């Protein structure tokens, strides 16, 4: 059975701003309160999508969520009309208004964990929505994420979208950012590698930053996604690198087919993990970066591993990187040594994603990987797949609705709220999504 990988990128939302909401994400904290440019952020992400689509890679788009999230603000005690809710939140707890206005849903690597049909017991593509319960600004995404995924992957013959796990610490789930799939051809059964930061009875946990993904959540997701138990490996992330700002596994490792590209300090029991993978993945090829070549801190600063590792038809692979990796002399020197070495990585592709990077997410954070057979691909909502029509329509939409300057103080502006409502109604027309299904809170404003 032939299959190919599609990357569905999150479209940056209209309220993209720097509030430093993500404790443990050092880029997010470092750029707190700086002035953002939502229009440029959305354009940068869109250019990456189009370039990869033009290069022959499967590419789709996942729309942003409605922000500010007034229902979340009302749930925590801010009352009255819309303008009153915004004003009260801004005056009494501006950090909560920032959280309710976050555009973090653009990082769709955290939207869900995906199991391709080749790995699923019922032969369907499974999605389990992530609860993201470690952070208030992200935990509120789960319901809308489920609605959007069901709008894109609507055909129940081929797709199953599962609701998020219970919103408790025991089942903290950060989605595909802590999940890897290794194997041969995309259409063949693979080995799914779930990476967790802590377990309920465990004692090896970070001392400085939170471990967001639990073993209990990873096991539950594997069950929901109907992954054959013989094709699952669970491994713990190194607590020491979490304390250095590696808040998700995709900040320290990325995989594609038989290749695992990672830092030598990525996993707690790395040698044992590699032994297991070598036994279970034909041709397993680890590309391991030493601390001497690139320190963990430099890897975090440049998002070296928050890259996309993509396969070409000839079996070679391209590594998609942020501009920050090229600007760092030591990291760029190492990357060029990878090209000269004996491994499938044969090309480096760099994109300017500075607006996303400054808020704590790079190329891999922006995409959700979905392996599809030709029949499954035909069942996807075609209006969400990148081509010239969609690129031009989204460019015009961004130009029409996005601001080129935003600060925390602007979030109280009721006009920004209205711009979001009207923009998402227009976006549903472009992406052939039902407004009532995806954004019921916007229906009266359509």
C-alpha cells in the first residue's frame, strides 16, 4: 500500500503577541512584552507551506482559533458584555487576558497525536486531541481543535478523531511534539515512539521546569489510537535537558522513516532505547549530535532539532530549519558536516520564521504530520490542501484582516475581537468549513 506524509501547518492567529506565557520555554520568556507583528508571522508560516508544497511535499493548513476566548474569561469570573469582560480582565489580571488571547494554537505539533492506518488495528487514521493541561492558555484549545480536525478529516470511513484525555495532571498530554514514528515506507507498519517527561510513581523528574507529558497519557493515547501494542515504545526524556529549556521532545529530537536525529542527551536511557529501535526498525539510523559539537543550550537557542525531516522520492531527506540555525556559526558548521557524512540527509532548507521563533516555536512546532494513502488523501477536505489557489486566497485574507503591530495593551480593544470574528467567518468560506461546526461562538457575527 502506497502512502505519503502530509504536513498540516497551523496558520498563525490574529492575536499573535509576546506575553511570556510558557514557563519552561526560554524563547517565550525572553521575548515577553516585545511588540509582535501578527501579519508577518502569518505570512512567514504561509511561505513555508507554499515552498514545501511547490517542492512536492504533501501540505495542508489548520486554521487558528477564536481569540480572545471570552468563554474562558467568563468561566473564571469576568462578567458582563464582551467589552466589559475584556476591560475587567485587562484591569484586574492582564496576564489572564493574554492567556485567553494567545495564538498558541498555531503550534499544531501539540494539537493531537496521529496514528496512520498502517499502524491502527481498525485500518483508519486516528487522531487523539491533546489536552495541553500544563498551561491555561493552551488547555482551552482542545475543544476547538477537535472541531477543526473533524472538519478537515470528516470521513469516518477513513478517520477517527478522539476527544482529549481528562484534564488532570495525571494525563498531561502535549500531542505529537512528544511522539515519533520510525520505519520504512510510510505505507508499511512502523514503530511508534512515545516520549514522556514523568510518570505518576516516578522519581526522576526535572528540578527547574515542568515535565508536561506523562507516561500515563502516552499509554492512553496509544490505546485510543488503536496502535498495535507490539509496535509501541515508551521512553523517558532526559530530565536534565527539560531543565535546560527542552519543554517538548521535538526541541531535542526529530525522526523520519529509519532516521532519528537527536542530541546525545535527549533521552534518559538512550543506549537502551537505541538497542530496542535497532532490533525493531529495519535499517535504524541514529544521527546523534554530541554535546561537544552542539551544546543543549545552543540547540535550544537555534531550534536545531525543531526541524522537519522530510523524505524525497529517491529516499534522500531534507532538513527544514529556522534561520537561527544558519546564523549560529557552530550549529551551521555541524549541519554541513551532516551533509558530508554517510546518512540520508542530503539537503538543508532554511526559512525565516522569526515571529514564531520569538514566541517559542519553530518549523516542527508549526506542523502536524499525517501519513495518508491515496484514498485517504482524497477523503481530506480538499480546500485545506495547499496549492496556488489556497496560497493566493490566504495571502489576500491575511492582508485584509491582520495587524502589523500588537502589544498586550491592544488585547482589550473590542475592535480586535470583532476583527477575529469576521476574519474566521471569511476563512471558513476559503477552507470550506462550516462556521457553526468550527466556531459556534462566531455564528451571530457571520
